């Protein structure tokens, strides 16, 4: 997508955003937002409290106790609790309890390969993601998220040369349309998480995919660590973060919090580490996230246990205090 096309696309999408992108704002209410001025760096720009979240170890079954467990850890956002789409009573209880305690359900993860080579498995995976999007809509969760998939036949998320091809792009677009058109969600969005070795692998490729899918229920899930796939992105991750928010800000509905470090050897090798011990620019990440009025949650993930989550949370809160960002 060239610069002129990108500007026209953002302008056209922004004109209809106020009526199409609604996000939980406070318990029991919705706030509709538009695209204009979302990622401006202007002095005096309004900042919004960030909704921080993470997993609960040994979660209680009772929805009210589970919501309170999040609050006791200082979380105002949560991963989807354990519940089946057929359990209408539990869905209702979770929705009411989390709303009462103002804990937003950030995302329903449906991690599977939508490009599985086996046709029966691929159909089952598509059905599983459709169920996840329907569940998100019933729960009041912001989104259902997956990666676009992989042509790798051994590792469901693994690298493959065709993962960056037009064939992959077209199939990802077709799958997103099928999922959204099948479920017809009223509020929840469907998202692909960007990856370092599969499309969408950059802000520009995600913009192109947004335009191609052409569905109001298709949005952006941001995990900037996944995009650190080269020395340039590692050293210039501040530029990468700013590009993500400048180009994708209006469509971001949920984010992941991780950190990345470089293991020095004879080939490039990045690894995920405890937040604050790597190189991701959290000062920029938090400032840009706090500027989004839809308040996408920031969900910590892939840490070893409660101690690492607590260490990471303390780091995020300390950086927030340093840069003048608050937390819900």
C-alpha cells in the first residue's frame, strides 16, 4: 500500500469509526471513538489509564472471587476465564462479576493453525476460532485473537517460506472474513497477532490486511516483541513502536506485554525475558498506549510463574510513574 493509498484508507475508515468501533469504557457503558488525533504527540494530549492484566495462578471457580483475585493483584484486565459457549449461566455470571469489579476481559485466545494442511483439522480449527469469537461477544470480551497460521507442517506456528507469500495473505483474508461473517459479532473483534515470520509481519502489512478483509469486526492485536526479528528492529524498537501506534492506533483492541533480549552467538538469536530485563522501550510503549482513548488492555504473558509476573508488573508500574502514565 503506497503512502497516498494508506492516507485515503485511514481517512475513509476514520469517517465510519464512530459508529463501528465501540469499546468498553466504564462498567456497563460503551464509548464510541473516532480516528482523528489518536496518536498525536502534541503537548497536553489527554492520557488515559492503562488497563494492566495477567494470568491468575490457581484461579477460583466462582466468577466474583476470580474478578477480585485480579483486583488483588492490581489488574483491571483479564484473560478469558474457563467457560464453554454452551454454559449461558456461567457466561452471564462472569460478565456481571467482572463488570461489577471493573475488570475488562481483554481477549479470548484461540491458538491454532488456520492454515493446517489437513483439511479436516483446518475445518475444526476454523470452527474453534468461530466459537471463540462468539464466546468473546457473549462475555463482553474485547476480542478473539489467533495468529494467521503457518504452512509449516511440523510446528503449527513455525516458519515457512510461503508464510510471507501472496497465497498466505489471501488465505488469511479469506479466513478472517469467514470467521467474522459466520459469527456476526455485535461488539467483540477478531484479530491476528503480528508475527516475525508470518503475515501480518509489520504495521504496513496489517494495514493492507485491514483494507483487504474489509470488515468492521476485524481489528489489531499488538505484540511488538513479535516484530523484533532483526538487529535493526532490536536496536531501533522505539521507531518500531511509534510506527505501530501511528499506523494502527485506531484499530488496536488489546496488547501483549513482554520483553526481548539478544543471546550473543554466531547467529542472530532473540529470546523473551522478564519485563524490564530486556531492550523493549517501555517508556514509549506506555506513553503511546495511554494516548489511545479506547484503552486497549496490556496483558503480560509467557512468564515462568507468579514471581516473574510480579517483578514485571512492578517494572511496568515504575516506568508508568516515571513517564506520567496511570493505571486503571
